[in-house]
């Protein structure tokens, strides 16, 4: 058969629809390379390369359905699978002219995972399967056998029994040069740790390796990866069993430079031995940059390659290599580049390949599209498109946009989430309905479009539309220059008169407008006194009854059309009707707190008055987030079960405002991690911390009359105490109102998850919009484009204020200059000196130091459990009523807000956080 010709073969047992295994080699391909849902991404890539006549070591792929069956049937194999594996192993022996695990040159295989969607590093690989003790007497190079066998034992034991690598190193050192004794000691360690016998035959090893790949589908890191990347609808992983290629030199090649996506370059990395050392990062490989057209070498950077993984039949040349010399000749570099470009031409997109060289022959071990290249290339395209869009909105006028506090808990909304939340924040949504209930009259534009703008994936306020949220008939506006100087003016109603809009209609409607404003003012003063009782007695009970009814509804019985109608009905009932009511108690509480602080600052000065206001609003009862944290602490202590916790808080989640994120009820991995951390740490009970802080507040409240007299403010006592009572009773409902809202949010998510499952989209359903759900299949092609744009936008460096005058700089990297002193916003009183730990998600929080200062972009309720471990908080975004501020005050730890701190300091820096004056000092810098 000539090069490039491929036959598609089948056998009697594989031609049926029940085929579970698919063979591949340079001239035989059984699997359909387009069916990643059967072969997985890696198996499909191997089949495609073989079909193209590219040099690929032969092997076979066990289908994804076999993994699904394994997990659905108590870890048992699909009926007949064992016989099929043995038959395909015989075919592989014939193709390689070797016997599996037998003879002086035995057939050995690698066993690798491969899901339908790439999950890099999430699942397991085992090399040199087929080695066993009996081969020691059959091979010619016994020392090499024991060395490679030890590598296999370590990888097998670490993968299957999670034996720590440190334990291996201890045994290896103790055994010295006696490699056989080291191997026997490692086997004993495995058997002690796992409770199972180490496989004695090649077949036992292969069976266990296949099971290990199946099992890795449900390991913790894989589950977290699928949940965070919207891949919940995948069914399992394929298993690729491939003959070992005993590379003398191996590496990877990119047909486009991931670091310079616009450059026309090929990047090759190489090292000695098997490719796992390069892929895992165990060595610093040689790196060659080639011109993408001529393949001429433009750059070469030689690494130190002392560590290597050797194949069983590796050439003796590997014993005498210079770790600092080039691992490839110029001719080999050119040949790897040429083959890589051939793979790219076949697939018609830039590829990342794994390759090896043995006895001068190059083989390809894997190929896939370069991860993230499409995102990197889209970054500048998306930035320029956004600039043109904003220029069109500005239409030649002065224009500014300012980040909105919704972005604290909804950082990068997916299209579906933004569709629902932007409506919620519009005049016709729940937020706007609350304003209308207060007596305000938003403009028609605000009713339809809201006052927020999604710019490069972040949420900003449009000041012109925000001004129209209050009185559409009154020509009031925010001043452009004042916004640039003090963006926080957008937190209050506009006060500047816009003479250009003061036409005859304004004068005609002025009396009615003034009367409406007067009525609204009276209402805002009157309603806080009854707001809480109304919410708890008249709003919550019927809402919970509605949720209970909907929770029992069988969504699978509904048609697509009925599901879309159900989604719209739930959004209206939950986000609009209840949403408006859920906001009111907390809104009134925020008003009372702002009035309290303003009065105290006027009386006592900014520092003293601000600190007293914070202390008087700390340690408040009724905050559901604090109660949630306490219950999770008690789960760790054994008082409650995890099921008890989920019954009450299963509707919450990490980054819960993003609808695509699974709720705790769906994915418990973060809870398990947090419970384990609390068991290890022995932290003080959140309830005890709360009670300590509450006692301080009660003591300060008790002495408040004396404090006011001391500051010559005794005449304000009655007014201050009335305002304080409102603030203390209503502020906790900023979090508790959200707790109830998230109950309904979960039910909205369930409808979308059902649609995603039904159309085999999984989490990709959240990259569609509501109007597209009526015909999901028609819009599937948009999903990948939107995902790329969603990801590329997150790479842009966005400022808190966007000025149309500087619009061409939108998203470009800023030059942030680190220093020793930073002004900040004080959001929780106190001060502390400790070690900064920069964390972007609560799921990253491991091994926090005892003097930990949490530094993060912002927090939501999923972060609360960490507050028992930390001593201070620095957030990049958030005011005195943000989640981080409220929780820090409740736990009695200082907190400040300061822009860009995750970039300006280093993890491990020693900081002094002053929550009284609003200041951060870098006491000791952690040098890179």
C-alpha cells in the first residue's frame, strides 16, 4: 500500500452497532474521526492522523459509552468488553510483531484518557503497561528493565492509590543502587496503601490501567473542571491503548505561536526520553522558533535536560547525553516542523502535536487544535469592535461609563445570564419595579434597555440612562467632569439641571412632577418602618409556596415550546415580582446606614464618625450568609450532615449570580474541600466570632448616648437611635433577600439545564439568548463564536471608568506602579499586619497561613467560610454594603477596598491593613 492510502477494516464482531473498540494504525482506521462523542478528542485525532497517512504508533480506542456503562453499573465493564479488549490486543501484537508483556522486546502500551471535549491534565495516563517482574529474566538489559519498571510502579501507584510522590523518593533513596529491592519496596508500599495486590501479569495491569482511566472521569479535579467549564453533559472518557514508542528524543510542536498569535511561527520544544517529561514540566526543554513558511530557524533556546523518562527499549545513547547540548539537529528540527505543518494542512487549523524520534524515525503521538489560540487571536478583534460600538453610542459627544457594583458578584456574565440579569436591572424588571414602587418614573429607554451596558464582558453604568431611572420628566443629569473626578456620585440621584432639555413640555408638567417627587419622598420616609414585616408576612410565604410547587414539576414532560414559556413565567414571578420585593428591606437598610454615617461624620469627623457607624452596624442578627457559614462549620464538626446543609443551602453556589454555575446541590466538590479544610484547621466557630462582635456592638450601642454627649450631639440622640434601629434591623436583609432570590434562581437554571441536556449542549446553552431558545438548533453555530469572544474579553485590562476621550486605549494593558503605601476605602474597622494571599476563587483557597490577609477581586456568599481562617480582607471592588464588608464586620476583622491590588502586590507580601483610616502598607515585599 502506498503512502497516504488507508483502508477501513472491520471484523465480524466490530461491524455491528454494538462496537465498543476501534483500531487505528498507519494503514487501518476503524473509527470515524468526526465522532468525538464515541472516540473522544484524542482518539478522534489519532484516527484522523492515521487516515491522513501520518506516522502514528498503532493502538485501539475503547469508546466513551464503555466508561458511561462502567459508572452506571457499579464499576463493571460492558458485557463482552473483556473479550473485545483481548481480541484487539492480539491485533495490536500482530501489527507490532511483538507479544504483550513477553520476550526480550515485549509489546508495552500507554493507556490514556480522552473525553469528547479537551480536559487538559484532568484525567490520567499510565505508560509502559505490560511490564511485570517476570520480564527481568527475559530482557538483555536488566538494569534498564528495573529502572523503567520502577517508573511504572510509581506512576501506577500514584494514579490508582494516590500514593504520595514523596514516599517513593524516600524508598528510592533508602534502596541506593539496588533497583530490584527498590521495586519490591515500592510494590509493598502500594499494597499497604491501596489494600490490593500489585498486578502480577500484563493482563491484570492493563485491566487495572483501563479502570484507572475510567475512574479518573470522576476524580475531584475532573469534576471541578467540567463544572467550571460548562461540560456537565459529557458522558465519560474514551480510553486509548497505544503501543509504546520508545522515544530517544520527544517533545511538542505548535504550528502557531500561542504567545504571539499574530506571528507566523512554528514553535518546537524537545528533550531526551519520553514526552511525558516535557508535557508535565519536569524538564526545561530546548525551544526552537521557526519561520512559518520557510521553516528556517529564527531562535534557539537550549534548556537543562538532566531529568528524563526512558522507554523500556530505549537506545543506549541516552546514557551519555549532554543535558545542556541541543537535543535536535537542524535537520531534525526542520523535519519536525515539516510534519507539523503537514498535520495543520490536513486539519485546516493550527495544531499542537506530540511527537517522538526513535532510531531516526518520527512518530506522532497526539494532535489537537492549539488551546486558546482562537481566543488570543480574537482579543484584539473584539477590542477594536467594542471601540467602534462605543464610538457609535457616544455619537461625537462627551461620554463616560462607570463600573457597577453588580460586577462584584457577576464578573463575566454569559449571554443567557446577562439577558436575564439586564432585564432584571431594567425599568421593566425587578430592580426597576422597586423604583416604580417608590414612586419614581423611569424613561421608556430605561424601561426597555435598562441603565447598564456590558462592555468587554464587564458591567458598566451608562450615566445618561442612569439619570433617567428616577424622573423621566425632569431634565436632570450627571455632570461629565464630576463623574471623572468622583465616580461615586452615580450612587445618588442626579442633581444637575439640564437646560437643553427644559422645553415647554417640561414647564407644563412641572407641577405634576414636583407633586410626584414630594409623594415619593414621604413614602420613602414612611415605608421602612413596616418594610420588614411586610416582606416576611406578605411576600415570603406565597413565594415559598410557589417555589415548592415548581420544584416538583417534571420538566422532562414538557415540549421545547412549553419549556420556553415556563422559563419566561419563572423569570417574571421570581426575578420581577419577587425580585422587587426582595430588594426593598436591604435598600431601606442601606439608606438608614448612609443617613447614620452622614450624621455621625458631620458630628465627629470623617474618621471617628465613619468608624462608629461601622461598629454600630457590625455583628447583626438575621444574616443568612453568616448562618450558612455556621451550619457548614457544624457539618465539619459532625452536628449536621451534608444532606442537612444541602436541604437548606443547596441552591447557593460559587459565583452564584452566573446561571451557568452549578448549585451546591449539583456539585458538592467545593463543600467537601471546605469541610476538610475546617476539620484540619480547628478554627473558632463562626457563631462564636459573631457573638463576640455582637457583644462589642451592644456595648458601643449602650454607651452611644454618652458618646454623643461627649461630641456635643446629645440633641441628636433620638434621631440617631431611630435611624440606627432601622439600619440594624434591615441591613441583614441585603443578604437574606438574596438568599430567597437564589432559591428561585436555581429553578430558572433547571429549565435551562433541561434544554441544554435535551439538545446535547450541556453548559453551552448559557451562550444562547432567551429569544433563541424557541429554535435552539438554528443557533448552535453561534455558541463557539460567543464562547471565544467571552473568553477573549476577559483577557482585556479594563478600567473602572471608561472615557470616550481615551477610547482607543480601551482594554490595553495598564502600567501599574507598585509602591509601599496605598489609599483605600475603609469598609470594616480595625487593623492587622499579616501575609497576603491573592485568591481569585474560593475554590483556590488551600493552606492559608495563620496570619492570612485575603486579597481578592470581590467576594460573594461562597467566600464566607474562609472568613473564619483569615485576619483581614482586601477587595478590589466593593463599598461599605458589599458582601465582603458586611461579612468582615460581622466577624470583626478589618477590611478595605483598593483597586488593582491583586496586580500591585505579590502573593506572600507582608501587609498592614487599616480598616479605620482606609490604608494599606506593604511592610515586607515577597521578591520573585
